């Protein structure tokens, strides 16, 4: 008799969903489709030769160590390098405050594992990163959302949401995924003040912070919180913010190297959770990442990425201005100062799921916006990625997409 598995799965699996983006990438993997769907770095910028040389060096000089088990917290020289790099941006910690994770996605999962009880509320921006929703939903979180505008989270709406008692806030202040919006300095300060007043921790996800193409660097929430409460006392980092970042956008996502910065007692719990998940990140990959990143290469490489992505971002904005319907018809898009994405809003009544079906016929793809909204709204929005396409593909792809959107608006004039 064959075994039936559907009644054997844990109850939590009933809340599990597949990543809408990952499923869409299967559809758009055809070579003739111009895809603005994934949050993919440009592969032409991957430091292939540097990684090859680093791998040779690691194997020649540290081969036995590189292929052996290591500590859960991560390779100490890599953690020390991360601390030195973050200190330039005002994040002053030591390696005891740093945990290496298998991409930021694992960090989100570990945070959910150690912080969320079934039914706990998690406060997010609306929209927010789909991967975080997927990770926190696994632990039966309920979501409270606060809307955004071009300056980020609407802090005048935040206090009411905090009164409902969320377990923590999950925020992306820099070049937010999916909108590309950056939270203003004034709003960052108010978020920190309100978080302290209500005793609500902040998870600050900052995968794109170094990818700024115009304007000045803005102080991160973890730094602002440290100043607010004078966290760096007696040489120890304490505070109300858990900070996440990654090498996926500055070196290569295939290395799966990211990190968490948190007070030591939080790191201790995350380490315990990670031991039950995978024991440690790959020793070899950590040592290769360190070897590639040290000696100033990472700074030079990030500078090159900024130049290339900055041009692609500008090209996409110009293409939208040329090919999309006039803003007077209710079509608008963000103008990000950095990151990988911009966000298009169509008139109410237009479903970007329908737009995608028509767009794929024209051999162009994007991500519909609804999955980024915990409440299922935002059906008239879409996310466009500009980092994984050439300027020629951007011009052609946005022209095709503009024709699709224009045609749909003409067929549904009442939606305007």
C-alpha cells in the first residue's frame, strides 16, 4: 500500500507558500525573454578571476582547514573584516556581535525561529520584502503593516500600529525591496524614538546600503539607535536593533555569505538555532570570501558596481518616461537613489497579474506587486529590476512593456 503524505505534514506547512519570484523565474528562464523579474546582480560584474585566485590560495595555504568543520559563528578573520568595513559607516562592534549566515534569507529564518511565537504580530512596511514574509509566515506570524511614500515609512501612521504590540519591526531603510525608496533622516529618527518608547525591537535589513548612485549616505538605524541609547558602553554593543547585510550584492550571491549584527545574547540564541539548521556556513566559502574581500578589492569592486548599476537605473527611468503612459493617466514610478529596483504603480482596477500574462507574450517579464503586500493588496503595482539587464535590453524591454500597459489602459478606460 502506498503511503499518503498529505496528512503527515506538520500544521505549520499549511502556511507555507512557494516564492512567487522563484516560480516566476522558471517561466522567464527562456533565453528570448527580457526579464526584469528577479533581484539578480549583473553576472558580467562577478569577480570570477579574483574568486578563482582566492580559491587557489585558500587550498594551497589552508586546504586542510578550509575543508574541515569550523565554528558556527563563522570564520574569525571574515567577521573581523566585516567589523572593520562596517566601522566606516559608524557601526562599531566586535566579532562577538557578528554571525555569518547562508545568505540573508537564513538570517531571517533564524530570527523568526528565535523571536516569533505562533500568533505574534510582526510590523512591516507595506509593501515589503517577499522573502521576509515567507520566512516569518513559517513561524505563524501575523502581520501589521504601515504604508509608505517616497520618503519611506509613514511615521504618522506608525505609533498606532506600535500600540497593537508587535514582537518586532522589520524595515529596509535603504533602497527598499521592492519599491527602491529610501527612508528620510527625519523618519529614521522618529522610528528609533518610537521603537524605544514602546520597547519594540527593529530588524534592519540592509542588503543594498553600499549601492548608492546619488546623494549622501544616510546613517543606519543601528547607528542612530546606538547614539539614542548610548549603546557602546564599556566596550560592549547593546541596543534595540538587529542589523542584517550580505555579500550577495557586492561580490556574488552564489557564495551565500551574509551576516547578522546583534547584542551578544541575541547572537548566542541565533547560533543555537543555526546549529540545529546547518551547524555552520561552508568553511571554504567563508575563507574564499575573506581572501577576495581583503586588501581593498571589495572597495574597488563596489565602486565599479555603482557605476554600472547607476547607468542602468538611469536608463530604465529614461525608458519609462519615453515608453509608458503619461503620469496624468495615473501611472507613476519611483526614482531610487540606489539598490536594484524601481516600483511602478498603475491606476486602480488594473491587475498587474493580467499585465504579466500579456507581457510574457511580448517576451518581457516583471514581478507583480501583490505578493509583496502582507494583506494581499497592491494588485496594481509591479517591481522592475534594472541590474540584470543590458542597456539595450532595458530599452527594448521597457518599450514592449509600455505597449502592453498602454493597450490595457485603452481597453479599460474606467480604471483610469
